[in-house]
């Protein structure tokens, strides 16, 4: 991923918003907190740009992924779902999921709002191929 270009575009489009690099040293996922949990715990909205994410689940949150640029491949309980721009998928609590893309952009709507404590990684591998 062209991290510098993506970060520059996010800073221009969403000035003052928090940008998270995951993992920090060699990001394969860049997240911009558009409407963070800290403003209201019942919901949050983030924009994610993805190469690959790690398999994880949430104990409390339901997430809706909405592809906004590029094609996003979402694995939900090991089942593959391919989202084109404008398409959405709902991920319920306790469902293991991860995503892959080629600098694919997607909105994540979380109810209740996303927290680190509710983001449970399910394996020790750095990424799933």
C-alpha cells in the first residue's frame, strides 16, 4: 500500500481526525476515525483502507462494512464475500472475520462504538494470506 499517499489524502479529506496505522511499523490497514466512540459510546464510524486485516471478532459490536472504493473481500466465519463499491455486509458479535483488498476503502459502522477491548484477535499469525 502507498501509505504516505493514503495518509495525505485522509488528512486532506478529514482534517483533524485521528488516523491509526495497523500495525504501526508496517501497516496493512489504515483507519480514520470519522465519528469516534469517544463522542458517543453507542456508535462509531471509521474509514478503513485495507491490504489485509487479521482475523478477529467483537464480543459486543455489530459492524456494517460498506465498500466505497475498490473491491473488498470479507471473510466471515471462513465464508468469502466480495463487495463492490456501494455494497454492504453485516458482521454480528462473536463472528470471526477479516478483510483483504488492494488499497480498498470501506466505511465501518459499529454499534455500540468500536473499542480496543472489544477487538479480539483470534490467532498469533501476523496476517492471513
